[in-house]
C-alpha cells in the first residue's frame, strides 16, 4: 500500500471536493475509506455565536500531528491519511477539521479515523476562542475529550 | 543560558506578551523558569500560581514536565489545555 499522509494547517477554507477525492482515489487499492469533518455548530449561532478564532503553535502542531499519524500507522494497516485543520477566523457552519483515512478494511479505517480525531483533540496545540458579537470567550478543555483519548491507551 | 519563552491563547492575552527571552542559570529546570517568570509581576504570579494541571508546557515542541532540565537555546512554551478539532 502507498502509506502516505498529508497534513494541512491553513487559514484558507477547505477544498472539500479535492480532499474527499484524494481519499476516495486511494480507496481502490485499500478497500475502505472513512471521512470525518467537524464544523462550527450552526446551532451555537442561535445561542449568539457569531464566529470562532483558532490559534495554534506553529512547529509544534505539525510535530504532534505527525506523531499521531505515525502511531495510527503502527496500529492499523492504512493507505492514505489526510488531516486538515483551519486556523484564524471561522463563521458558524464552516468546517474546522477534516480527517480522511483509507485502509484495508472498514473496522481499521473507522478506528484509525476516530483515534486520530480523539488524539488531535487531546494533544494537538490548537485553541478555540468563541465570539459572541463583541464578547470573546476562550473555550475550556472538556473532560469528555480526555476520556475519549484515554480509551486508546 | 538563554531561553526563548512563548505564550499562547489565553496566557498570551493575560500577560500581554507572546514571546520573551530569559537568561537563567545553568542547570535550571522548567520549574525554576516558572519561579523566575512568576516574579515578573502580579499577572505573572497569578498565572503561574494556578493549579499545575491548568498550565501545560513544552520544550522544543515536546510536552514537558516541571522537573525537566533546560539547555541553552531551548524554546519553551506555556499554554492552557488544548481545545482544537
């Protein structure tokens, strides 16, 4: 299998069509692909959320993501891994994170995608700030995210 | 020895600074650096006095513990628990 990984951290909106295609194309030699996209919840806009700012630690984030991907490759037989994360200002409805995985079988691809997301949320150096009009609030870490990552230990 | 110290997210805003350079004694640990930084003023003291679990730190892009030793030229970062994804 090709066993390639691509990581993108960018303030530019996602090209979802291209990202989906990159994973789908690799499915031919893999057998199964799983794609996850996380977005700024539109329902939060009803609670007054006007947008979100994503900050990260350049250099460290890339290193953390490479380690997470390396660990996923050790655990499952994977072909293509694609991880993208937005930084900067995002509006409700906009995608924040994309994880695409193709592998030999569906169970492995599902597990790998979930593992990458759980670890990304727990380890990758990103921080979210919510905007409610003129008011700004830094998002606090959730215990449930810590629990989600712990199940892979 | 010279250490570059970075702050991210709410820490950066609370201290009003994103990066500083610190001169610290040879053989100092991350904990010694915290002590030196806490002495810079009230905001600094409050931040570094917070429960240890709320302060995350890295040395040269790897997560670090307070007992870890520093070396000349290290890049240290302090930040709150991550909230990406």
